[in-house]
C-alpha cells in the first residue's frame, strides 16, 4: 500500500505544535507496520537550511509557478518530498505568520501550491503513485478539489484528518480563479463559508473520509458548541467521519531511556523521579525550602483554547495552596503579557519560561508531580500522554482527547485501581481549583498516589495502536464499492 502523507510541518525540522509530532510519529509507525509511506511537506527556508542530503527528485509547474521537489529522509528513515517553490523557500520564520503575528498575506496561494503538488502525485505526473492521499488540516484542504477537477486514471482515495477545527484557512472568495478552482465548487456544499472560501471545508466536504485525532472530538465537532460553524456539514458526513486517538513516540518519550534526563526511572523503580524533581527545581531557581511541595507544570501554546485565562483568574487562590508552578510556552502576545503580570507577585513559587525548549520540556515532564491542562477544547492533546508516561499525574478538563485518555480519580476508579488523573467538567476557574484540591489531597496519600502514577505509566499510548487503526481504514477505503482497488491482492 502506497501512501502520501501531506502535511505542513514535521518534527524535528519545523514545528509550531503537536501536528509536527504527529507527522513524525504516525508515518514512522505505519512504515514499521509495512506501508510504503512518504511525506510531502513545504520547503520553508528554515527547513531547507537545516536539512542535509537534499536531492533533486522532480521538477514541475504549479499553474504559473515553477517548482522543484527535493528528496531526503527523516531521522527515522521515512522518505520525504520537499516542495521548493515561491512562497515557501523565499522566507524565514513562522510557516504561517509574519513577525508581527499576522498571517502571511499569500497563505492561500502558498498552500494551494502544496495542494497542486499533492494532486500531481495522484495524477501520475510523478514517479511515486500513491493509493491514499492522507491530508492534514486546512493547509491541505484543497487537495480533494484539485483531484476531483482532474480525476486520476486510477482510483486514489483521499483521507482528511482534522487536528484542530478552530484553524480553518478562510480567504476572500475572489481568489478562486487565481487558485485554479472552478466556480462550481463555491457552494454551501463545497468551499463556500459565509461568502468566503474555506480550505478546511474542501477537506471535510470532498475527501473520501474524515478522521479526527480522538473519538470524543469526532463527536464534539458535530455539535454547535465545538463545530466552529461546520457542525451541520460534519453531521451530514457522520458516516464518513471517525476518531482515531493519537499516540506518542514511545522511544523518544521514555523515562527509562530519555537522553535528556540524568536520572532514569520506570513504573517499577520510581525513585529516580524525585531526583529529576530536585534537578528541575534547581534549574528553575526555586528555594530549597519548598522541596516537599508538589510541583505542578504546564507546557502549552498561549492560546484561548488552552484555558490560560482560567489559570490567570485562579492564580491568587492557586498560590494559596501549598504548591509550586512551572509554565513553559509561547503564543498570543496578549496572553503572554497577562500571564507575566499575574505571576510577578509569586516569583518565588512560579517559574514562567517563555518560548519552547525541547530539553526543558522533557525535564519538566520527568520532574513535575502534576500536569495542568485546563483546555476549553482539546482535539487530542499530547502532553497528557507524555505526563502519564512519566508518572506526572494530569489535572485536566474533561474534553476531547483528555476525556479519552485520563481515568478520573473518583471513588469508583480509585477502588478499582484504574484512576490515572483528575478531570473537571466546567471550563471555570472554580471547577479547575476543585480538581487541584482533589489532587493535593491524594498527593499526601503516598500509596494511592504511586498507584495512580503506575496506572498512567502502564497505559498503551504508542503510535502502533493508531497505525493499526489507520491501516484498517485505508483498506476499507480502497475496498469501498466503486473502487477498482477491490482486488484484495493489492492490499496489505
């Protein structure tokens, strides 16, 4: 089975969030399961500058723009095609935004070129002939449109994964001719969204199948509360919509072997975790007198989605509890400034680290006692999975993938020994504080706390489970009526 995985970023080369980790982890697991999977990604200037061993693989024209496709491999060995063309290769910095925090003015044209390049693979203009185009988020939403406008001579299936419905790729409708899209697609059942052009609607409305990154999120986005104005369309495609939970790279995120850590530990030998906590507190500059207090961590994008406003609102009361707090992240400048002002009076007990530091992220997961995720919505979430793996008990809002991966420490689950964290329902500071208080109470019950740590560390959250589910879905797509790929000999 040949799969082209089309995505706008991939770790370790270019990363703004969890999408890059998914693009590195899932294809690796699919390859290990026997699929011939290759990535197609944009050739951003910063990516080209740091990527060794680039080889010219093909040249093509994307409407009126010359382009080259370069070939290399991820550190995992997965083949990668890098699209080098104007709009990507000629600028540095964030792949989606200018230095002032606003979107690049030509994002529609840029990511339309990525879609055109993916469609060229489907139309056999290039020497890799995928059976499946696996598309990810709005940046790839026009791929099904271009494939349908110029149908391939052979069956090619399109699968569109929604990683976060809040980011939709909305552009002025007058760009349609520039993008080479026929007017017939600009309807309420196609790309039209309140008089504008929506890239993500292309993927939702026109792909053969849609997935989200957790089962709960697949249900949530079919409701007005989470559907971002697209819940009606998603309900109409419910039979072609499913949720497959993300995984994590269990080799990269393993407290027993993590190269970033000086003290390794496991569920059987937990004592190493306290040494990581001591080292982390020293790195963060916390006073020695607070070493017995629980250390609560957040590693997050500064975005409204993440519930940082709840933390800011609750901070005076939170600091009335016997705990220390470390926050690592960056993003919205307004939230960043508000957070800096809020933490200033508590500098002896709060460490705010702006930006992103991969090594520090591993140290935080290994050294913290609890991990706070008060998200207003969370399609899947990866940090709660890292936390569970590292025996760092999550405190999270019961939404999306957080609900799917954390077992609440209620009386029933504690009695069964299955509890792995603390969930709260309402997106309010009060509800969050109540969950924190529940966690603090059990933290001082060492036997119960260690059971919860070990329960979380035992959860199977590797990409292998996700890869198996995707392979089954690929097979079902290729065998659907009307597909000439019904010949089972072609399927793994």
